[in-house]
C-alpha cells in the first residue's frame, strides 16, 4: 500500500511542479507510460500474431496522414 501511496504522491507532486514550470516529473511519468505501453504491445504481439499486422497497417496509415501535411 505504501508503494501505491508513493506513486500517487509523485504523480500529484509532478503535476503541481509542472504548474510552476518544472516539467521533469511529467517527463518521467511519460517515459514510464511509454515503457508500459511497449511491454503491453509486446505481450499482445506474442499472444496474437495477427495483431502485429493490424498495428503495422495502423502505423503506416498514421504515418501517411502525418507526412501529408
């Protein structure tokens, strides 16, 4: 329970510090979310191989839309 409390306090403190111009805590939170997202995608790719094809197609479509502008 103390770990959950520590994480929640870090998130709240990071948001408060970002309000005063210090964005380093928000950067750490973003990096942690990206790491968990990559791990979740890897787990899904291992479980559902066809999911990889769907992700590649979606990525290519997004890349085409972004590069068009």
